[in-house]
């Protein structure tokens, strides 16, 4: 029995250690391969995939407004949004429509308006997402790795929302990208160019997109500006070979710097596994301002050191109520050593450009150096006549020592009761005033 008990305890301990490092099971979804349980048949004409070579990208997390994150072609009909809308609003597909809408947290009557806001694109990177099969009247979620070249619809923040060829709804992937286990099965053989270190997770752009900047998957020198919610009929071409100047970013917030880079046709990169919060202050960029780069090139941002509410200095901590979805963790330092200095080397909060996705920094002054110790006036100050002099203001340096008195409320005004000298307050009655009292 003892041996059995020891073996059982060992198995429990082993299971506990292994559970903390469990892998995320991910199903591979290859371009052009029919889904096993689609919402609509692959031959319904809803969309078509393309053969696209995967592109290397610095970092697994990419914002939905990253220039060149997605691709397009001169033949825009990669997704038939109107046909998908007709399928989902047809009475015969009511059950599918309810399951489809539930997967995206929508009401069925909101489906047409939602589809009108989506934009068709082609993946330029192997992309992780939460896919959905349609089984027994329900949307069944599963983690999926979508191959480069798959046609999808993205929402107003650049997030994958629908797999075009079958209409399956998509949601953002949640999990550690370094701990995924991809299963290649059911006709989805491992494709050429697959690299588990280069898979991408898209996080929402910090703003709604008016247009999505694409690269022609057949001609990398051709850029495409596609207005959000259009299917290609209003595309505008631009020269993707033209060099772009890095804007001046030091002193802005991470969110504002990301937007400026996107507007300039450049992408944001950061140090560490998680992006800094949008409110983090940028102290440097690499390359620096004025450097000319190709379209879609990444610029690495360094931000000032922050530690959330446990900030060791007296600088007020930023408001936590405006933390973005991908940045719920406490802010961490991703900048160089000079940025770890106290906040006196940083620009004041009023110089930070406002961002619609977060609240401004608190303007409340620090309380670490406030004056409760000097408010404690002793009874001799009120019962005897201290030496006359100028009252001490709130900006004067604190006295060398003071005698605390519990009778003085914290809200009183110490400026009118404190002597202007730097000598201890408790010695004031012990000098000249007691001597005349004795001779009398």
C-alpha cells in the first residue's frame, strides 16, 4: 500500500508540473483545401484562395493596421460579400445564421450591416485564428493556423473575421504562440515554407481604419489603398518601391507613434514578447527620425520604464482604465538604460498627444513628499508667543525635526503656525521667553 501511495503522489506531482506547460493544439488549414465541416460548401462561389509565398516578419504580434500585413490582386473578386449576405439572410439558412452570428457575438438582424463593414484581403503570413466548424446546428470553435494565401474578410480594426471560401466565422487567437502544436491532417499537409517561429497573431489596430494598405501578391512593387468596407472596386494604386521617411516619434505615446508610422507606410516593432501599452512614452526609434526605408519596413520603438501602480518614483501612475485588450499586463520597460531614469527626464504629461483609445495621464501631484509631518504643531506653539517671522509656505523645505502632536488635524494650514527658522520647533519656548518669567 505504501508503494502504491508513493507512486500515486509521484503521478500527481508529475501531472501538476506538466499542466503548467501544456501545448495549444492547432489545426492546420491549407489554402485551397476544402473545410471538413464548413458553414457553406466550398464550391458555392463565396471566395477563392491564392498561391502566395509567406513573408518573414519581426515578431509574432502584428497590429491590424500594419502596412502590407495583407495582400490583394488586380482582380478584386476574392470574396463575394453580397452572396454571403444572401446566404445568411435566406430563411432556409436561419439556423446557420443564428449559429454564425452567435460565434461573432452578433444578433441575426445585425448580420447585413456587419458584412457591409468588412473588407476582403489575402493573407501574406501564416496566421493563427479561432476558426469555427458547423456541426449539428452549432458553431464549434477550434484553433487554426491559416496558410498564407487564404482569402478572408477583416473588420474595421484589421482583425480576421470570415474565411471567404466557406463563410466560416473567425475570432482572434488567444494563447502563447511559442507553445503551439500544429496538426497537419485531412488533406492539409505541411506546406512549403512553413516555419513555426514566423506565424502571426493579429491584434486590433488602435483605431477604426478608413482604408487598408495592401501589397499586390503578384507584384510587390504595387501597393493598394482599399477603402474599408469595399471589395476592390474603389482601389487606388501607389508605388510601393518609394522610400518612406521615419517620422519624429520621441516624446509621443506608443499608440500615437504606431499610428504615425502606419500613416507613413511603415510598421511598428517593439522589444519583448508583449507590446507596450498605448500610453507608454516613446523615447527613441530605430532607425531614427529622417531615415528612409522601403514600404512596410519595421521601425523598433523604445519606451520609458514604467511599472504601473508600483512605480518607485513619485511620478503619478497612468490611469489603468484605458489599458488596451492586447496590453492588460502591467507596463514593462522596453527602452534603453537612459530611459530608466526618474520622470524628470521625460516630457510632462501635457505634451503627450491625445489618443482616442485611452485616458490621459493623471495630473494629481505626488503625495510621497506632502507635508503631514510638518502639520503636527505642538501645544507650546499655541500657548506661548514664539518669535515673530515670516510664515513658512508649502514650498519651503521641511524642518530638521518636529514634535508630533495628535491634537493638530491633518487638514489644518501649517503655514501660519510654523516658524520660519530651521531650528526645531520644540526649542522655541525654552529660549528667551522662559527667562523673564523666572525673574518676575
